[in-house]
């Protein structure tokens, strides 16, 4: 494997960074909102599942005890 000298490496890095397509402000905002919405929906879903399991276990334990 050929070694690249530090100057060539820095030039290659700058060239690659120049090819990066950065998201627009609107895209970042929209994606952020979507992440918060999905995280909230997931939290609500698991809270409901937790309540259902808790209720089921309480029902079972009341039959036994």
C-alpha cells in the first residue's frame, strides 16, 4: 500500500469535503421535527403497553392472592 505524504492527504481531504452535500436549514428543521414526533409516538406507545402489562399482572395476582 502506497503512503501518501501529509500535503497530499490534506489536499485529498479538502477535495472530499468539497463534495459533501450539506442539508438545507429547512431539511434539518423538518428532520428534527420528525424525530421528535416519532420519539413522542414511541414513548406513548410504550407507556400504553406498560400500563396494559401492569393491569394484566395486577389482575392475575389478584386472582392468586
